[in-house]
């Protein structure tokens, strides 16, 4: 059976190459997300469900659009990222000291979330075009500069957590693109001491590098007892909530007064600390299911990338899979107090329509790469 659309932007695909297993995994995780978001904040459940339905429709459409055709406009994609990130600084809404959203009237739009996917597409094409000289000095300088502009626009929102996620994803992509091990070793030799120096500076009383609340989050991670009623308060409650769920959890929509959501022990349980709700209400079993689904989605993306017909397809799959893996690790790490407190949504689970739909777009491109496997396979 073949699927036919206009050959300008699609190709005749074979249905046997469609990764229905990846689609099922993403939908299952999204359903769990709708349930736990509704339990955390009932007023957001219908919006999350609408975002999931919209995301699925967009994913299906994007999965039939030839990624090679899209990559022909890669400079337009990069320009769109710069315009969106620049616009949010000019006309964006300031919420709690951060300017990250644009009010569209009927909803809000967070450009940095969509920018992650567009940057993955842009750099997939860039890396493929420089496949032969990816470790060259001039190529690396261009890559660093092209990465630096959008990352700088995100960090001044300020949105340090998204900047870190995006930067790590872009580093992973160039590594998959064939960056020489010698260069990686050199960077690590420089980066590790610089990181130690950076951390030793930012914890000082009069430092000017980080904003006060960002410094407090690092200090709270280092000395949680000192900040137990301040910056470490939410993480402490999150760990207690996850532990209180025990094996099977307290159940969705429970009305226990000691629950983190009912007692307002966490300010935004439907977003950054959604894993605390998962642990408390679905227990160890539910937490393992969520982590397993995330891991399987990442593995599926990598498997599709291994069968991609070209470097760009491989980079797209690794970029999307890497982004999901990195965000999941940071979000769960924060909720379990393994990492300093920073706001990153849990893919397909946390509330946030821009994040949810953007990730579905990314999965759509992975599915299209899977529809165009290597000829010999």
C-alpha cells in the first residue's frame, strides 16, 4: 500500500515503513500527561487534551511532508527562529520577571519551544553540507556563531534552563555529525576547569553573572538545609511527595490534604514539577511506566536515525530523541533533587501547548525520516 500526495513536498511512501510503534508510545505518554495535568490543575485538563489532539493532527501531516524538501528552506527556518526570539523580547509578556511568551489573544505562544525543533532542522542541513569538514576550524567557528545567536536571545529572556537544553542538543547533533574525538577531548579539558571556576564565582555574594534567583537555586542545591523554607522548599516537597506515593500511589484526583497539589506545597505542579504528581498519585509503578515510555521514545528515534538514508535524516532523529532525553533527565532530576531547581517541561506530560505541539512536530519529522529508509534496507 502506498500513500500519494503532491510530489513537490511529499513522496510515494510505503505504509510498512511508518513507525506506528513510535506513534503509540507518544500517544500513551500524552494520555498520561492529560490525566496528571488534570489532577494537578483541573482547569488545564481540557486545554492539554486539545493540545494533544492538535499535536497528533500536526504530527500526521508533518510525517507525510518530505523532510528533504523542508530542508531546502533551512536558512528561512533559521531566520524564523531569530525573528520569533527577537519578537518575544519586544512584544512578549513579562511574567514573574521573565519575558518568554507572546499573547495571541486566544492563547499564549512560547517561541523558544518551537525554536528547538526548527534549530534541529536547520543544523541537520548545515551539518550534512559540512560533513566532510565538520571538524575544520572554520566550520566549527560558523557552527558556534550560528548556535550563539539564538542561544543568546533565549538566555536574555531570561530562560537559562531552555538555553542549557538547546545547547546540549546542538552539541549532541554535531557529535553525531562526526566531530573528531580529539576536538571533543580538547573541549572537555577546557570546559571542566572553566565550569569549576564559574561555579566558584557565581556562589559569591556580589557576583554579577547570574540573577539573584538563579544564584539562590544553586546555593539551595549545595546547602538545602539553609534554604529549606525558601529556594529548596519545592524540591524538598517534591521528593517527599514522590516517596509518599510508595508502590501504587494515592490515585489520580485524590483529595488528601497532605498532597503537594492540595496543600499548595508546589507552586506550579502541572509544569516543572509534574513528576511529583506522577510519583505521588501513580506511585513507583506509574513513575517507572512514564520513564520507560520516555526511554522507548528516545530509542525509537535513534533506531529510525540509524536507518536514515542520509546524514540530515540521522541528525534530525538524534536531535529530536536527544532533546526529549535531555529534557526528561533534567525535569526528573530536578523533581528528585538530583539537579538544581530549573524550569524544564517533561516531554508530552507537562502542561504547555507550545511545548507539546512542538514536540509532536519533531516526532512528525522523525516519522518522515522513517518513511524514507536506506535503499538497501
